[in-house]
C-alpha cells in the first residue's frame, strides 16, 4: 500500500514538473491552443507581432500596466474585456478612443494612440481577437519592436513572462532582453550552445530567426 502511494506521488511530481514551464502563451480557457505561426499577411493583424509591441510601448510604465500583463493573451482579453468581433463592446477599444481625458488610455499627460495604432487594435478585434502570430523572416529586417520582441515573446513568453519566470529571467521588454543579449546568454541559449540553458528547450528556432536576433545584437541592440 505504501509503495503504491509513493509511486503515485512520484508520478504526480513528474507531471507537475513537465507542465511547470510550457513555452506557449497563457490563454483564456484551459485547453485552447495558440494558433500556429503562419506566413505574415498584409490583410491580417497578429497579436504577438502587432498588438503586444504596441501595448508595451504605450502602456507599460510605472503606475499603469506591467509588461507581464501586456504580453499575456489571457490578461489582454480579460482586463481589456474584449469581445472578439465587436469593438463597441470591447473595453480596450473604448478607452483608447474615448474623448474623455479622465478615462482615456494612455492617460494624460501621455499622448493618445495614433490613428494607425488604433486601427490595428480595431482590426485585430474585428478579425476575432485571436492569439495569433506570423513569420516572414528576412535576415535584413531586425528592428527590435517589429521583429525581435514578437519573436521572443512568442517563443519564450511561456517561461519568461510570468511572476515565477524560469531562472528568474524576464523577457518582456527591451531592457530585460538587451541585458541578456549583452551578456551573451540570449544568443548562447538560442543556439543551444554548451554551457547555456537551451531556449526553447524543445527545439531550436529556425536558423533565419536566430540570425535576425544575432544581427540585431551585432548592430548595437537598438530599441527601434
């Protein structure tokens, strides 16, 4: 009897360890899968490529929102009270378009979102507010907000964008990512090099995507 209990406890520990660090975004409902990364289309707006960088750059500051919540699909849907397909009943869209300066986000004295940013949020909601991402890897395109941040949040956010981040390493904004890049840890981990923790642990990123990050690093790690 005791042996059976010990075996069950051991099995439970293994299961918990296996699921403790999943490299995928946290979604609204248990069992919902992140949509597979596809080739980017100019007709679509993608959560990890377009919406996350937009929100982090405009809303992640002291006293407002943390980069953790702004890179989490579940938090954006729930806190933003988003109704997929309906901007009128989506709180996020309402507060970025309201004329009431006391309710507008970003709050004064910060500037409101520009028309292009607002249209991206609207289009993403109208297209179903999906937890989607896309890939159009080009080694000559390595701007931080357009190319680096979306890749890292999509591929590494499951373990490095939570309050109990793996190894205590957060990768949700420029300063956190730049610190890991400067130390050599980011590229070492992505290349699964000896002496570094492999990231993602379940397989290397495509060589083109690693090359893009490497070029960003070699060209001064600009916050562009």
